[in-house]
C-alpha cells in the first residue's frame, strides 16, 4: 500500500496506543478530542490531496528507494526540481488548511538524516545509512507520518549538554545494551507528535567529545513504551469546546505542539542513526534546520495567502475596498508574502546533491528565507488587523448572535454593506482573529519567529555562509588595492 487515503490515515492513528495528556487528564481517544481533532484534519489533507489527480505531480514522487510512487512528505529529494515542488506543495497545503499541517518535520528529518548517516558511515564504518534506508523504505511503503524531534528543553543555555545540573535536560543515552540503547529526556514544541506514527529524534546543537551520550539519533514508534506527550495550550483553544463553530474562526483545521517525554525508551540497534559520533551532531542540526527553514518559504506563504484574502473580503464587507490606502495595504501584504515565496523557491533552485546523492537546499538562501519569515508575517498580521478593524476583537459571541432576543439586535447594528450577511462579516473577522491571535497564530506568528530556529540561529548561519572574504576581495580589486 504505497498511498493511504485520509480515512485510512485517521484509522491508523486511532489504532496507536499513545499516551497523551491535556488539561491534567489522559486523553483516551486523541483522534476524537474536539481540541485536538482539527490538527489531525490538517495532516489528513496531506493524504487527501495526494489522492487527487490534479495534485499528483506536487503531492507524490517516484521513490529513489522503492521505485514506487510515494507521498512527497516521505520522499528523499532527487533533484532541485523535487526541492522546488516541496515548497509548492507546502504553499498549497497552507492555502487549504490555513494551519500547520505538521508532516514536514518528518520529511525534513528524513533528508537530513539520509545524508548525514552516509557521511558518518564514511568516517566510522558504522551502518547508520543502511539502518535509515530500511526505516525510510518502511515509512514509504506504509505512507506513514513521521515527527522530526530536534528541540531539547536545554536548561541553562550557557552550559553544554553534559554540564547541565539535570542530565535529562538534553535527551541522552541512559543505558547501552547488546541489542540497543535506552534513552531518556524530552523534546519540546513537538509539532504533530500525536498525529504521527513514528518519531525521528535528532540532537539539537553541535556537540563536543564530552557530549557523547547526547549525540544520538534514532526512530521509534510514537506509542513506544515510555513515551508520553503533554499537549501545549493555544490561545482560544477552549472555544472548540463551546459547541458552536463561528467563534473558532477555522473550525476544521489547526496545528498542535507537545512536550514529548522519553522515559527510558528502548531503541533497537537497527533503528539507530547516530550514537556517540559527536562531530556529526552539528551537521545533522544544520541540515535539518536548513530544510525546515526552506519549508517556511512554502507553508507560511500559503497561510499568508488566506490571510490576505480574508483581509480583502473584510474590506469588501466594510465597503472600503476601493479606498486607495486599503488597496495599498493589500499590495504590501502581497509583496511581503511573495518575497517569502521567492526565498523558498530560490534556496530550492540553488540546491545541490550531497555525498549521499540526495539534494539539499542552498543553506545561505534558506537561512535568509527563514530570517525574513521571522519578520514579514508580523507585518502582514499588522496590516490585516488594520484592514479588519476593531470589531475583530470586540464582536459578541456566537451564543449571543444565536440568542433569539440579542441576535436580531447584533444583526441590525453590525451590518455593514447591504447584501452582506452580518454572520458572514463575523465569520471572516473570526478567521482573521484565528490567524492573528487565536489557535492558528501559534503556527503563523510565533512559530514564524521561533520555529525552525529563532532569528539569531539564522544570523549565525548567515554570518558563516555569507562569504565576506570573497566580497572584500571584490571591493579591493575594483579599488585597485593590493593584497
Ligand atoms: Fe510544515 Fe510549516 Fe508546520 Fe513546519 S510549520 S510542520 S513547515 S506546516
Ligand atoms: Fe514548524
């Protein structure tokens, strides 16, 4: 079965025995939980769209491992064309869900681990690449969703993993056995962990020789014994429990993050991709981060498309679409959004093969892409709020709007352009609220800042990749300065 349907995906997640906690309680069936379900629906779209002939070229690819057609989210990139299509696929999904569809972290981990294991084996004669290829083939053949888990809690930021007061603040090998390792620690902000079949763990920073036990990468099922997840809160999340759907803004789709605890989890030898080779930790981090910084040039742009559209609809409903300053604000939002897309496409088109043969983005351009993502969505949100007007945050609740006595009053006083239903005006404002301040703001705003690495992480990479010496030489040559 190379491609699952959306329904099959949902049922396959339902069969997992994951340990999920929310509001102090264990959730018996995360798939049916009203707060969590929209996030599952977002991942489901990565399956549903892959079934449609018109999206086959974007959503699927011919696997270099199996020769079969597989979902692009499980693909090892074979060309710069694959890299470009990845970004286009992410924009499409952002447009369709206006949320984080989560499955990209696994795809990005796949491609980073693929090339890094190859180079680690080259130096140490280990068998990590074979291990990984076997795992990747299994994932492709079953069309699984994989969580890419990188970010450790990190404790005291001034100290290396081995120097932390609590050794578990970075995930580490706690025990070595003949048949595998036992790991302990946690991964924070884990996008889509509870909607994934498998979790690939990677180190979170470059490491020195003393951090040997922390330089570890592996894959385990999301319901492996010892793993449990504590779901992160999102602004306005309990609106999903109120019974209606208008106030949620985007009731069908959402994202989800969790603190994932690894409480002495056993990893068999054949699922290990790095185990103590500290100098390759940095390579893995740099490559995963690079791929995920490219990803933001697709997914955030797709969500931006929805926000720009919503702002334009709000302007129509308010009767101010022809005002020149409104038109100009929409132009500015579009300019910013397409600039992000330019970055996503450029770092893909400028990609190159790694030693293992898979393709990697241009790291400098991918970091520039993400650095822009830490800024532009904020400005796009600011302009959307400007266009939407204050009603976006002062409108009465759906319950009041449905009330037989209050509803007609709200309808009368919040009506704007004749012919537009007050309810539709409220709907578009709630969608904008959701994207700017509500549950989706995690994915569109704050994740734009910190997801795939906080802004300073990109600046370090830009400094490293910027080739300042070459630029100085150019200037000196033209100025006729010797040496
Ligand atoms: Fe994919 Fe974007 Fe979510 Fe990352 S933030 S998992 S790139 S949708
Ligand atoms: Fe992310």
